[in-house]
C-alpha cells in the first residue's frame, strides 16, 4: 500500500518509530509488500516511474554539474514535475512545507484533492500567470512532491482525462529512500534514468568483470605457489631462458 503520515498526532514515544497510515493507493515505498512490480519502471535512483502510452519525459539537471534533480512528464497539454525529499523517521513534512509555501505566497491557497491537502499556487511564466497544483505525499523517511501544470492543475479528474491520467501515473511512482544520511528536506540523490535492459546489461558486465578478476587472482595465487616450490630441471631452464631474453626483465628482485 501507499503511505501517509498521520496528521495532528503527538509522538507518543521518543524512539524513532514510523507512525504512518497505510493508503489503498500509491505512491509506494520501495520496501512496501503491496507495491506494484516496478522491474520495468524507469529507474532514477530515488524514484521509479511507470510508463504509459503518450507521455513525454524531460530530465531536470543542475547546470553547474549536470546532476539529475528531477523528472517532468508531459501528457497532452499538462505536465507534472516530481522529486523525492528526505524526511524524519517520526513525522512527515508535507504539512510543514505546505505552510511555508502559503506563508511565502499571498496568492496561494489550499484545497482538498486526490492526494489530501493540495496547494494551488499561481506562477508567472513570461507575461502570463499560470496556476500550478502542488501535492505532497509523506512516506517512511521521504516525501514525494508533484508540481502539476496545465489542465491537470485546474481541472478535476472526473472532468478532464489529462488530470485523471497524470494523477494515476503519480500514484504509480515507487520511492527508494536508501540508507544515506540526509537532513530533512534534502533531495534524495537521483541518477540518469535506467531502463530494465540497461540495468541487466550493467549487471552482466559487472558479473563478467568479477569472474575475470577472480580468475586473475587465482592464476596469480597459482604462480606464487609454484614459485614457493623448489624448481625442477625443466623449470630452471625455462626461467633462465626467459631472463636471458633481454630488456623484458632488466633486473630480478
């Protein structure tokens, strides 16, 4: 199942306990036993995103170091940008993030939507002002944020197919928090998107390299063992012949 931290509840213990309420739909946690099979999803490291017919994907990167920091999916005239952020073990952060955005934007307002409390935020694009719909879903030590624009930001799912499709797509995302220590609100590290085939190819290459290295180590061990033994006549001749060939062995230590 998906995850949502309980709201307006006091922490009853000082221990780090994941106090979460399970939802019947996603987004999903990487370790959730009810998560869909995401082996065919596109792997960004912190998030695994599903495919569906008709979407276009754009990868968001930092200009300074080319680091991946987000992914944007477009469907028709609508789009949604997604990022996953670190959160404490004991509580979610979406309510706090939402409040900060409201405090910093006088024209912003909240509404109850498909993902609970959602934020409607006007954004200037050139000379125009467009409305974005910002949603946040809290999970075990993470928060997934989606920024919707176009009809998917302003139209209800029952009235607009783009809203319906992108909402369903967002629900299918799987979040992998990982074990790296991160401060709350830090972006969970992402990498270039990898398909299932690319990961399988990389895995095979890694296995081949491991086997090659293991074979080299075994050959080196065998050579050392042979050197430890007294040389027979044939071995002495071979060594002498090799060492006498010249510059290949300029000195023996």
